[in-house]
């Protein structure tokens, strides 16, 4: 596959060179020429028609440099768990039925976590048929549909089972209902779990601030539960996840959660597990850069947006650090109440940012101008 890519790129380069020479011979407008692509999918944004998936973890490395991560568990009042990540981590080893899985695997894990906190929230993803995320889930492979009942056998291939949306929906509902209906929990503790757009609680509480909720992913919905926990007096909260997107969202939202003292993220698994102090990272970045992190992360490559060709998160971060004029642009475009013309209004700064990613010494102000300049210089160098 790699050889095919190299051959294809060489052919594209040769074709582009021929077109460029032809354009010069016929006295065509070179500026206009470089405004257009010479192939169906721009290689800078696409991998032969598919999204170009970069390494999101590279951004986490840059964020961690602003403060110190820790291997020691911090003292917190509440814990918010990414449910989908949890069932991926908790394999049904030795469990024959789903009832066994809840009793022997899932419940003991929650019990252990509940020893050190006063409240636990478990947030599950939802799966909409018309979602942009459908393509990403399809890319991860297919599985076999299995019903989730107390006496149903747990499938031998847990990863394959979790690739089917309907399987996960039933599993999430089953675990949630089992969790809150169990009367063996400490009466002084609180358990909250989502179920579709609603929530269920072990002890009765006001849920008007967290339901109904139309968020598809736990990534954003967890922040609502963090805010709700803080409103009930839990000033130090921790999120357990394996998704770097959650780190970005948490940093961008931290300053908006009133009365919160500390927000931690327990991230990664195995040797990569550590505790990230979101509050310290947000303070180190400052309010404007923390908020602008949302657009920066989406623009430079995430699940549904291609990353730039040969330019990863580190290069983009370094460019942002040196080109501070784009700070206000990223901050503005991270706001949910954007005007219809917001992107157009900030296009000059965005283009300049992209140009500097590819050539930090360039004086070009447009992407098309930089393409022409880089191509011309490359030909002279040959």
C-alpha cells in the first residue's frame, strides 16, 4: 500500500508539473491556476478519498508540557466515568451471562471507585443513525448482533460484540438499570447514570440541569454532569476516559464552571495511565487559548476532520505559539453562537496560519499563493 501511495504521488506530481509548464507556455494566469486542484481529492486533506487520520495524542503531549502530570491519585469528591470506555476496559473474563458480568466485573469496579468519592456519574454514548460518527464506527469494523438479557450468554469476542451499535445500546441500558435498582449501595453515596436522553439515580435528586439531554457523545455530556456535581457541593471532580477529545473539551470548559476548585482527568491505560490536572493546564494556557483550543483541535484534525498532510498536532501547536495573531480567531470560532459569516470574516488569519504551518518563513498571506511559491521553489531546487 505504501508503494502504491508513492507511485500515485509521483504521478500526481508529474501531471501537475506538465500542467504548470503548459500554463506558462500558453501565458495563462498562474495565480488562477494555483487556485484549483488537479485531482479529485486534495492530498493535503485526504488519503485517497478517505479522511486523513493524524495522531490526536500529539496534542496531549504539548498540553502536558504546560504543567506536571501525576501518577498519584488526587483526592476528589465526585467521579464522572465514560461508560463506553469503561466496558471496553472491563473484559468479561470468566462471566458466562450478562448477569454474571454485572455482578462479578462491573459492580465490583464501581464499588471500589465509590470508596473514595461521594458521587459517581456514568455517562453513555448514544448512537444516531444519521450521525457523522457512523462512518467512523463503520471504519472500526463489524460484529454480530446479540441480545442483552440477564440470562443471555456473554459473547466470546467482546470487541466484536461492541462494534454493533444495537448491542451497545442494550448493554448500556441493562447495566444502568441494574446499577440503580441494586439496594446494596451505601445510602450516603449517590449514583447517577444516563439512559438515552434521560438519567437514572440511586437516590432521588433534582435532574433538571442534566436531562433531557440531546448530546450524542459522552465527551460533551460529561461536562454537564461535572457542572451538576459542582453545583451540589462537589468542588473537586475527576473524569475517567481514554479519549483525548475529552481533555480538550474539559480544558475549554473549565473556566465556565463556577465554584469548581479542581478538575482532573484519569487518562490512558496500562503504562500510559496518568492523572492530568485540567485546572492547572487551563490556568497555564489562559482563558483565551483554553477556549480557542476547541477550534484548533477540530481544524487541525479530529475524528470527522482530516488532518493536514505531513503536518501533525505538534507542528500546528508550534505555529499557534509563534503566530499569536490567530489567538482571537481561534477563540471566536470556538464559540457556539457563531454568526453565519464568522469563518469568512476570519479567513485571512486562518489562511496565514496554514501557510506558516507549511513554511514558517513564508511571506505569503493566502494558501493559493503559498502553493505557487512552494511549487516554484521546488522546481528551481531541482
